[in-house]
C-alpha cells in the first residue's frame, strides 16, 4: 500500500501527540491486515508509542489472541461494531497500551456473512471511544486502502480535538 502524503501527515500527528502525552497504541486488524500498524511505524520515532499489533484474519484468532467472546461473533457476526470494539479492547489488554484500534469488514471480492463488499467497522478505544462504519466501493485493494486511511485519519482527528 502506497501511503499518501495526507495519511503520512496524520500518522506523524498521531506519533507526535502520543509521544507528548506519554501514551501508547496497539492495533487489532482483520481486513486491513497490518496496514494501520504499518502506516504508524512508517514515522520515525514510532517505537516510542507503537507497542504492537495483531492481524486477526480468522475468527479463532480474534477469540484466542484478542479475547473476543465467541458469543459476540455468533450474535453480531465479525462484520460488526461490537466485534470491532472488542478487537480494539483486546489489543489494549494484550499489549498493555493506552489506545487500541480495531478494524473489521469485507474487502471482497465476495460478500461475507450477508454483508456486501465495502462494509467496514473501525473502532478506537482508550480514553475516548469512537466507532465509524464505512460503506466503501472498489476492488479489494481500494477497500483496504480506504479503510486504513479512514482509521488513521479518524484517530489523528480524535487526538487533535482532545488537546
């Protein structure tokens, strides 16, 4: 994934804000498969704030590595706000960080669990909780790139408005 200057700017803003506050971030990614983590660690000094991330593509990894309750998946499916939140909280617990970002959705090319391609949930957990639902279009790569960009931009805006 080629990162735009805008996303690199948001990632730099994230690293700077977290460093100034002595806070840390971890990720729990499904459809973005590590690209949110990658965007953050592209920035020099990210090691001061980025602790780690889990790519939890399969349901059993969400359960075993992030402590997502299987009943939550059964009730809401993995393509849900509830699971995105549980993933973000699981990242915080697993890595001992201040903040966690969780991403889940349908990158394509086929629908999943009755959801069309492009349905994405991003959850940001920490001192402030925030979720966004995206309805993206395009091919698999476009959906993943847009989900990554939205996660990074949203987190940067949360940190900016928190100051």
